[in-house]
């Protein structure tokens, strides 16, 4: 009978995670078609052992579990599992800071897993003993696959809570349903076939609410904050592609989630807790906390082996003994490194992916004695790393920051209530977060959004600058704009997702993925990212490739590879961030709101998850041999970060009110914050003068060795390390700014700007710096630079009239003189002198003072013995431009050098602007300075200063 095969499968899942179940009662209920179980307790130890999360379950129970099995229509109707009210409470493991406390040794885990398998499998085989000769094994296998592929899971009222210190994070989902769909994503009873090796599922989440509250010392929540997220609904599409009918694990997995509207709300009391949760995620990602610490790589590989072994249904599979490049074996680079790709929460998550989408480890026992060839084929497929694509897409997201205050009820005995007021709103359109991975050799994450803007709301610190009765323009409230909007950009953020009707999966085509680093960089360029999004684009790529350019493939292939090939594995980590054209307006309203958020974020007493380890120099370190040094010379893994900002506009307005005296001391750590809520009437100042800064492009590159500690220990032990090895022991930073210019403008009563009056014409600048990693390892190498900086400025010109200088002084004083609630009105005559009416020529133009400097190059370097600074200045020129006869400008040089002074006695020389005779002319100034660092080593040395000045 079919019950003999299907019932044990359902019972194994239920009995594995639920306590105190009687298999006989459960079996009789299932045979009746329906089973209802109430007040169930979850096996928390089993959940922790299988999930291997860095969290521990404090409690977990199910109010009601319903299972409906349509025995008469098992081949056409799904089995429905309904869970009514499921609640779990988690916390961070207490033993995370102690070695091997939370998950034990690898041998213990292996023995526990094997004991669990050996104790469960005989029971399952005994339950599956009754067989029907009329049901061939192939039919049973096909039927069970159809049943498992079409199981519907419904969860009503799912409650998850996480507690840490005084933080209580709770997630409540009213309804979540998972079911199988057809190629049009409509509910259907489907199965994979030889012509269509695809399985599709949909998960609908209804009314998701996320709360973040603070509890007191007794564990009680005194005041409930506004929910972070309130009744948000979203849907997830899952797409599994198999290589053949006998594959138990998909070769391609796509899991994409779409949210139409995401409205987040964060109060000042929630902000430190929210940042704490974010820091927890980052610490888990980088492996700074958790069960994956130094010396525990064996645990991770063992866990992966157990998972893959359970997928294939066998227990004697070849283990995943990860081999690493030979150049790091001497210093155990990879055995004790804390890189996010090898040891961390992400590696755990990746190793768990196959278990989510595969069948149970003992399912082969229910299928009888199938053909041996098919079983071996399934095992070989199980050992292959699938391609996993995870995506999150949001059409429109809104984040609102609120300030709270306590409000007492009219009655003395009534409890206090929390009243919140919105002060900042962030709106974002077309958000995409995509991750693509294939085992350890390849991981890529892309984040982008089409457009965003930030707005001021209501009042701040008692100043009612944007209350409803102010009748101010929307453009005045918006202080940050970046990118475009969806109405003009379209749905490009959904490109190639499961929600894109043009994607290959939605057109019956197998998708192709770029898993090569070189081809990836050629395809996903800055231009391509800006064309798809427009506001922000980030691409993080990590690859592990051989020197031939091919990925090593599955980890299972590594032990069989030749030892000389393993040393050629090359790791690369690249982060590229691009910010599209942006406009930032820094007025009093925006600055005070931003600083207030910073103050609120600093109001906590949380201890950091990880502290910087002190540099420890191992005096007995092993000196690497010639082969290991040659291997290092060939390739050293590095992390590269590139940040590019395009077309940046920053406008700094005169302060209309200034309460920075209440905020800056808190940010600087000088005193605690105090509430300042004295209501003050606000009158906008118009015209409002401002400084406008335009930048064509900003480019920042930062690189550092991937395994700095081990690399420095190795290179510093060499007697004469090469320049290449020394170069890779530094963190390098390059900053380039193109097209920087500044001018004066003002905002009128209509919310429009006048044409900027130039102060600084366009110029470019370049800065380079490098910092030696672990300087304590280089104390015996006095000639090795600890840090170095190079500054280059081809030319810079500044020009201003007296009126413009006075206005700049007024803008500066409005921000520097704190405590004033309003600014003095700017003199109209001063504004008229600076900003001429368009089309009207001034009768009395004001004289202008102009200064310029060219070919500036400064260098700074420090070692353990001396600090050295040197530089050159090509030329300096300061002159006055005064109105002359017939409308011509009269040039009066004040300082100019280098210059030929042989005709200085003639009056004609004063009226001419002279340049160096040739490009080979000497620099105006060249200097070198050295200052001893340590008197012990330099007791015979003194300060040395060399100064050369060309003839002025």
C-alpha cells in the first residue's frame, strides 16, 4: 500500500523535531487522512545541532499542527501541513568567546552524527518493510518524489524573538504559505520531467511585523516602541533546475523575493539597538564571533561533508579535506585565518544550502533496492556544488527617523506613554540585492537602487522649521537627491530576476551565469551598473581560481588534484562602489537632524563584539625556504576596494539657526546629551546665501593584503625581502578628485537658485598614502618606511572681491557662533554687489584679488628612526584685478615667482604678467626636512633642514 511508503517519510520529519510523540498514534491518524497535534514542544537540541547557528534556542513550541494527506488523490493533490502559532526565542550563545565550547571538536560531531544515523536508519528500514508486489520500485520512487515536490506548508502566526542584553527583537508573520506552481507561477500540482527538469515554488508572506524594544534589568519591557516594520507583505519565488531525473540536488537554485512597499520606522531609542543588530550581522559574516574561530576549520569541513553525505544517502563518502596554497603552509595562513569566505557565518550558510533543497538523508531506505547505477549517479550529483542565486527586490522603501518623548497621562497613577515625532524621511526606489555563489570558489554580491532622496519633517530640537503651518516648498524640505525615478528608468532593477518576464527562466530557457572573474569584470562595469540603476551600484566579487584562470571547482576535487597545482590557487577580493549624480544641501535643518541621529546612535553602553588584537611578535617564527618565497613572489592575495562618485554637488547654506553647542560636545565625547525642546518660532531667511561646490568625479582606491598578519610575519623574517613583497605588506590608498570648483549663490523666496559666482575655478588633485601593516614586526628594520604620503596639485586659483569675502565670513560665523536661534539679515547692498542682475552690466565693478599656485608636490615619510618631509612649489602668483579704461581689466601683480627681475626698474614690468621662461625653469621652492624619531638611535644626529628658493 502507498501508506507503507509515504507514512514513514512524514513521520520522520515530524518525529525528528517534536518531543514526546507516539509513533503508533501518529501513524493511525495519518492513515485516516488527517492528524491534529496540539501543544507541541520542539527538540531544541536537534535544531541547534542541525542548523549549527551561532544562536541557542531558549524555547520553541507549536500550538497546533495539522497534516492532511489525500490518500485517494495522492498523485494529483498536495499534502498540506498547517502550523497554527509557532513561537521560538533565540539568543547569542554564551560560549562563543570560548574555544570549542559551543560546538565541540570535529571528532565529537562526526561520532554524534554517525550515532544519530545508525540509530534512526534501522527503525526506518523496519517501518518500510511492508511492500506491495503490485507497486514497482520505479513507480514508488516517482510517486514519493511527486509527493515531496508538492507538499504545501502553511504557517499561521509565526513568532520569532531574539534577545541580547537589553534588546528584544521580535518578528511576527501572520501567515506564510509555500506551494508548488507552474511555468506561469500559478498554483499547480507539478513534477519534474525529462523534458522539463525544473521545479518552481512560491512562498507568500502576509502581514510581517518587526518590533525592536528595550527591556529592563528584570526582563520586562516598560515602554513599547513603534514597530520597525508594520504589516508588510511580500512574496518569494523559488526556481530549481536539475540535471536529470535522478538528481537529488538541483544544479541551479534561484530564490528571489519581491516587496512592493517597505516602510521602516526607527526611533531615537531604537537606533542604537538597530545598529547593534547590524554589527552582529557584520561580526557573524566576518567570523569575528561564532563557533567558527581559529583552529576550527575542521569542524566546518566536517559539517559540510556530513551534509553532502546525507544528501547522497550514504555514510562512507570521501571527506572534504581542503588543501591550500603551499606558500602559506609554513605560517598556517589558512588554518588560522578569519577570512569571511573560509570561516564564518557565510561558509556555514553555504554549506547548509544543499540540506534545504534536498530530500532526507534516509529517504533511500524507503525506496527499496533501486538500481545501483542510479544510486551512484545520485551520489555523484550530490557532490557537485550547485549554482545559487539569491535576490531581494523592493519597488519603494521608506525609512522614517523619529524622536520620542515621555508623555504622562492626566491621572497621577496613569502610566507614562511614549510620543514620537518624525524628523527625517528617506525614500528609495528600485532596490536590488543579489548574491550569486558556487561553492567556495565563487561568490558575488551586487547591490543597487535607482533613486533616493532625504527630506526634513516637522521640527527639530524645538525649532518648528517644517511644521504643516509653515507652507514651505517641498524642494526646501528635500536636502539630498540622487539618481532617477522609476517612472523614467523603468523596471531595470528587476533585470534577469524571477519577476522579470524577459528572464530566461520565465521563457523556458536555462539561464547562463558568469563565474569567471575576468569576464565578470568586463561585463559588470561602472557604466553597466549606472545604466541599470542610476543612483548607487556596488559589486563585491570573491573568487578562488588556479593560476591558469580556471576555478578549482568543487571542494571535493581538491584532494585528488596534484600537490603542485594546489599551490597555484589564487584568491581575489574586489569591491566596486559607484554613486551616481547627487545633490546635497546642508542647511540648518538638515545638519541638525543628521547630527541628532549621530548623537542618538552614540547613546548606548554596548560592548563591541570583537576587539582589536594586540600585535604579538613571534621571536621563534620559522624562516620560509626558497620555494615558499618564490611562491609568494608569484602571487599574494589582496583585497581591493574602489569607490567612484560622479557629478557631486554640495551646497552649504548660511545657518538660519545654530544649536550645535548641544550636539557637538556629545559627539566629541565631552558630555552627555541633554534634551533641548524649547519651542521657537522659525522664520526662513530669504535670500539665503550659500557656497556651492561642484565635483566632476571622485575616485578612491584602497588595497590591502588579504592575510596581512601571516604575510607580514613571513616577509619580516626574511633578511632581504624584495620590493614586491614589501609593497604587499602595506595598505595603499589612492584619492583623485577631478573638476573641483566652488562659487557663491543664494536661494530666493521661490525656492530657486541664482547663477553661481565663481570663487575657485575647476582644478584637480591627487593624494597617495600607504601604511605598513603590523609595524611591531619591523622594529629591527629601521630603513623600512612605516607610512608614506604624496600630495600633487597641478594648479589652484582662488579669486574673490571684498564683498564676496565679507559674505564668506558671514556664512562661517553663522556656523561657528553656536547658541543663536536666528541669523542676522544679510545686507541687501552686499548681496547686490555680489550677485549682479542678469543682463545688466555693473557700472562700478569691484576690484578682485586673485591668487594661484602651480605644480605643488609634497612628500612625507616616516621610519622608526626619522620623519622626513620634502616638497616643491613650481610658481606662486598673487595679483589684483581692477577696472581699467575702456572696460579693460587692469592687472596689478603683488607677488609673482619665479620671475626675471632684470627689468624691475622699468614701469612696464609692473604691468605685465610674466611666466617662467620655459618648462625647465627652476621651481620656486624646494625643501627637505628630517626630524629624528628616537634619541637612542640618533644621539649624534640633529634636525636637518634644507631649503632652496628660486630668485623671486
